[in-house]
């Protein structure tokens, strides 16, 4: 890692928190998600992100309210960020997303509005005020479990997240189990992707460079979540889609904006 990359990576968590606070001063709601949120939520284990080979931070992901999109645009430009020309036309296609970059620091910002629409969709408009400066642990976990093709970076994030936090309630600062079950037991495709990802994570944490105690804790929490999901009632929509199974693609393809 070169000096500039290291400096940018080390600066990003503080910059993300600063932007949330500066936005709040203007009555704008931003919440950090993605790998930076994992780092901030997991102070006891975030050192593992580098030790397990996760790439350095180079961007900040936020969730926000779409009704604020014009004010957020003005706010970030006032903070020195420039809107990405490649993302200017996204709204015309019904995509509620904004992308910015800082010309001096090289930090990129990606903002999803009202819902994360990727391989699976997660509506979060009514969830943004439940935690600060990051999204809730449950929503952060869901954002990782929805990925169709997990990368090593995603597996590291999941390891750190489940290595540090137990399942419980949002109010207690744990991973809100009710939120996870509600979302996954209403959407068979999302449930199926999450189940595959949890199984892959279960195998992945057997790597020799991970402390056994952490691996055991992650595997125990995977087992706990799978047990709750198996026993929870499923919606009619879930049951109907389950009958089709994998004969039909159960996830959306995702194209990255350059």
C-alpha cells in the first residue's frame, strides 16, 4: 500500500463521521453504511479487517432520504465534493443514487436514497433515525447478506460484524433479530441468497489465520440466525416464490457506475 492510499484510508472513518455531524447541523440525515460502518461499529475487532487482507477504504457509502437529494447535493458541494458526471442521469432512469468525489483527497461518496437496490432490495426510509452515525447493525448485516457474489472483502466485513455483535434488539445496540427475520421471511430470493452467504462464511472462517475464538463465535451466531429463520413463519409471497426455487433467477443483476 502506497503512502497516499494509506493516508486516504485512515482519513475516511473520521471524514464519514464528520460529514454526518455537519449534515445534521443543517437538518440533513446521513447514515454511514458499508465497510466504514463495520469499522466504526466494531471497535474491538476492526483490526481484523486489515489482518485478514481487506482492501483499504477508498470510499464512503451513505443512506439518506430521497426527499433531501437536492439539499444533500448542495451540502456536499459546499464540503468540496464534486458530483460524478457519470451519475447525473441516474434519476432519469428511476435510480435514487448520488455519487461524489473530492478532487483533493480522492475520497468517493456513494449515497443510496430510501432503499438499497442491488441484488436484493432493502427499504430503509423508516430506519435511518434508529442509530447514529451509522445504520443499524441489522441493516448493515442485511446489506452484506444481499450480495449475490461475496468477495473476500465482504467475508471479512461479515466476520468482523458477527465476531463482535450478538443478536438481540436494535434498542439494546445488538443486531436486531426481528428486523432480519421480518425482511428475509418475506422474500424467498433474499432468504436464499442470505442462507448461501451464511454457509459460505461458515466455511471461510475456518482459515488458519483467524483466531479460533472468533471463528467459533461467528459460527455460533450463524447457527443461531439460521435456526431462527428456519422456525419463523413465512409470508404468502415467500411461500409462493419458494415453489419456483432456483428454476428462475432469484436476484437482480447489478451494474456498477464507472
